[in-house]
C-alpha cells in the first residue's frame, strides 16, 4: 500500500514537514510506503504555468492515481492554507482524489487558526472528490520542538492525536475495511486540538 504526502510548506525544514515525518514513520511500521511531494520537486515555471506536460507533473499525477490514500500537510497563514499547497493541488485534475481517503495535517501559530482547515482546505479537497476527508490533526507550532541538530519531538498530546489519526487512515486502506465500512462523507473522525 502507498500513501502520497503533499507538503504545502514553502520551507524545506518546516515544522509542518515534521508532522509528515512522524506520520510516515508510523505508516512504515504498518508496511505502508509514503511518497512525498513538495514545491521543491518541480521547476518554478512548471508550477507557475501549470505545465501538465512536464515530466515531474506527470509523475506527480501518476503517483496520486496509484496512491491508496493521501496526506495533505500545510501551515496556516492569515487564516488560509499555504499558497505552495494551492499550487500543488492545482496540479491534481478535478476528481483526482476520488476513492482516496485524505488526512489533513495542519500547523499554525495559535488554536485560532483551527477553523481554517474546515473553511478553506476541506472545500478544495471535496472538489477533488476525496472519498473521505479526515477531520485532520491541527498542531500549534509550540507542540513541535526542533533541536539545533534538526531532531524533532512532538508534545505527547499531539503525538497521541497524530498516531490515532494515522492509524485510522491505515485501517481505511486495508481492502476488507474499505469494503465493510459505510461511506462516511467528509468527517469520518474528529481529531482537533486540546491545550
């Protein structure tokens, strides 16, 4: 099984990327591979002009088609997800997430940004026909510590919510679970924040 992780952070060493790192490690322990994409995987002109003929864009689209599920990770700025994520989502054809569960991972400076997930990110994912959009995991940036050596550590409460959300996603990827589970629309589990 394979997950595609799309990072909307404009920084290579962002705290948002640390959420993907943790999720990918937990998925790997369950024999689920994670393939990552960020704006750094594409030439600027390919993104700027939406060049669907570019090899890198074709590879991205093929990875999405083959994926069993998708992680969407983004920081929140000014009550909206990152522009870098919007550029990548624009490369996914309409309906490109059909049949795939999606887990949003979002980081922000304060809990006040929590509703940005609901009102800005989820409508875009719904338009791409994601089969099930997880409530998501919102992390306040203070819950993600990074050492001078680049080692990340997550606050216990955040790690627990993230682990549970990733395990829920992994369970959905198993064929028997997908056949047995009723369609639950766009909010199959709630994993918000508690401080």
